[in-house]
C-alpha cells in the first residue's frame, strides 16, 4: 500500500549527520506483519512510558519514541554511530523487553535510516502509510507518542525539531489536498463491513465493547448507517455513559433535521452483565485496551446457544485482539479482525489515488527541505570554529603591529579595525562557501 519501498534490515550509506549520529526507524505494520505479530509488540498507554525509558537506556541510544497503534508498532531512535552494528541495539531491546526471540519478529521488520526515516515519519503522520489512507486518527496517535516520549525525557535536541516538522507536514498535506475530505477511518470501515454483511443495519442490534476513540467513531458511523439499537459497554461505566450520551445528542439533532428518520435506542450495559446481554446483539464491535481475550471460544458457544443459532458477527478492531480467533470456528459465529478490514479499505485507496499523489509530492519536498536544514546545521559549528580561529589570529597580529604603528587616533584605529576585518572576511569567504557546497553535495 505504501509507495515507498520498505528496506528490510539493510544498511544505508547516506547519513543525515555523520558527525553526530544516526536516525533509525525500525517497525512492523499491517503490510509487513500479521496481527499475530503486531499484537505481541503492541504497548498499552500504561506500559509505553516505561518502554520508551528502557529503549533510551540501550547502549548508544540518545533519544527515542515508540509509536504503537492497531496497525503499526515503530521504534524511532537517534543513536551514536553504529560502525556496522546496524539495528543490534533495537533487536536486543525487542528480545529483552518483550521476552520474545528476535528471530520471530525480525522477518517482519522494516528499517529506515536518516533521509528515508524522515520520509517515512512524514508519510505516517500525514496518513499516507495508513491502512485507510487519509484517516485523521494517526496524527493524534503520533502526537500522543511524542508527548509520552517527551515526558519520559526521551526526546531532546534531535527528535524534537524533527517531530515538530512532521506535524507541520501533516497539517500542510491536509490543508493543501483533499486526502481527508471524507471522514474515513478504521472504525468507519468496520461499520461499512457490518452494513455489507447485513445489507442494512436497520432493525439490527449492535453491541459496542470499549469506550475509546475507536468506539466513539464507530458509534457515529453506526448512527449514520441507520442502526436502530445500540448497546454500549465498558469496564468504566462512566465512559460508556459518556458515549451513549453523545450518541443520544446526535440522534436528537437528526430528529430535528429529519423528523421521519428511523429512531435508534441507546442503552448502557454494565460490564458485569456483558456476557448475559451480548446475546441480544447481531453485531459485536470490540475496541478495548485489554491484554487478554474478552470473548473466547466458550463464550461464543454459550452465545450461540442463547441466540438459538441465529448468526452473530464479531468485528474486532483491537490490538491485541479482544476476540479469540477460535470463535470463528463456531457455527453461526463470524469473526473479522483488523487485518480483514484491509479488503474494504482497498476501495478507498483507489478513490484517493490522485490526492495521495499530490500529498506524496508535498512530503518529498518537505523531506528535501528538512534534509538541507540538517546539512546547514551540521556545517555551522565548522564555520563558527573557522571564524573564531581567524578572529583570534587577527587580534594577535593587531597586537603585534601596535608597537610598530605607534599611537593612533581613534579614527585611524577604526580604519585599521575595518581593514583587518574586511581582509579576514574576504579570505574566509571561499572556505565558507566551499564548506557549504560540500555539505550540500553529500
């Protein structure tokens, strides 16, 4: 889906700043790793700060950020020159922190360095590398990852300006193209899948499990698709009640605008009654932060018994998954996880191909601008050192000449000062121009 060729753990010759370090991005996403791998690397919001701090403590790593979403887990680091060690530190981190063999993850990893890492980051923030191109949620997720890393003390002088530029690029893409003109997201694709399964959602009961952003978005799209009964459940009842209240307000607004529109009932289900009440649902959409399955095979069997084998569809958009894959083996149960949504999302990609091309041009231009900025920044210390050395020589020679020149008037002293400064600047000019030219040619 990405127009950028992902480099599979191969070294890159070009470094953004050879004198100070290497920008390295390693990760997995929906195009390189199945959900079984992604969920093993997924990090909850509560675990993320510790993971970032641990990554930053790896030998040679100076700064870091971890982005963990339902479709990708990426590790961005600014590290010292590796002298051919490649991503050894990151692979060791994956093995030790997750307690999984590096060999089980390595075949699915992609690696980008320096310029290509910058490009990948800009594309991710701009939603050009998303399962649903143009979806707006990814930028917020990158910002949350940045905030977490910054609070953990893992973002400083190198990653800070890079991430700020990534946010600016994403904003420019959304303002200068129509890539986000229609509100499309993983949640909307999930609801579209549910509609395609039944033909219409009218008369169907939908159970939303989870009260995060995905559930909120799913709720909005369910109402737009005409769902007539929605149950909302969450471990924290207040969150479920909040989403239910927002949906009720949306329904009220629809009634005012369309008095003859079908009515929809909204009900909060206590999480303690989830399994008892779930049998009422024709469609279950799950999006929680649970680290274990909420619905396993035994739950599925009991639900089918209570529903007297009437079909039940599970749409699991959580990572790690909320529904045990074994549920799909039960007669009458149909399970779709986030990877299954790629087929539905592919249709949206075709519709946005022209806008994606325009967005890619913006990203390419912004990568070049940022790369030039880094090159100019790299040569600045050398120019400053050259100027300081020349000034020290000028002052030394003036001191030596003072005895031979004798007493000078203020006007004469000013003339000598201006003359020596002018000569120094003219002598340095070719060297400074050469330094900048060589930096740009690298």
